[in-house]
C-alpha cells in the first residue's frame, strides 16, 4: 500500500521545492527557471524530436547547463528513489540528442529528502537536505518494478514501469558537487528567460 495520490498538495509542494532549488542554484551563480511550468509538459527541438520537459533548467553561460528533475520525496518502501521509466527515457534522450546555443546538456535527478529535512511540510530550505546524481548514473544502478504513479495530477489506472535507484545515500552526492565551480555561493539573483 502506498500513499501515491493521497496528498492533494503534492503538485503545490513540488513547485515550491522547484523554486527553492532555483534559489540555491542562483546562490551559486547559475541562471535557473522552472522550465516545465514555462514551456508545458513537452517541447520539440529543431529536428522535430519531442521531449518531456525537465522540471527546472539551469545554465552557467560558457560553462555548462543541466536539465533537472526535482523531487520532494523520501525513500520508497524498498529503500530506493523511484522514477517513472517513460520520464527517464525521455530525459535520457534529451541528454543524448539535444543541444542549443550553449551546447550539450546533462540531466540531473535531484532530491529534496523531506524525511531528512524534518517532515514533508517543513519549509526551511537547507542545502544539506538536497542531493543529486546524473540520471545516466542512476539508470546504471536501477532496479525495475511496476507501480501506480501520478500522471496529470491523478493516480494512473494501471501500474507503470518504475526505475528504482538503490542505496541513494551512497549513489547520490551533495548538491554542491554539481553547482560549485569557479563561483562560490553569492546572494540570490533574479532570473528571466527560458
């Protein structure tokens, strides 16, 4: 028995934590914006290939860019972080095929672990409660099963294939590992554009 779809605030919580992730990215000098909320569920590249939008896009011009899947979650009953196969497949295609004027992009699977933070509704944004890993590395370690999931705000009628990423506290790295660089944390800055 799972709690999927039982909390009517899940979408609002997800957006709240997407914005808090953007705050952290800004503090490290990245441009960051809630890509999926601005672009919609999917987008098409210049070659006509369609992708599911990542939750957040971050960019440091002249350096790198990440498409980020942001999750406000804790470990599933099996001790893993889960992710729907169809979303993982689309984001891996994005990493493989997509480029823009800033070059290639890499996909990060980023978790704000609410159990570590003190509870699902705790709103304090502490960087130590976040960790991340390249999606392609998560996929290398995946276990596969089926489960119901939220799809367009409702629980799926049929179980879907879920990729489970085991040992997340060994597999995932602190968020700063991906955001640090030549720039050390600075005051948050406003970001515009997409």
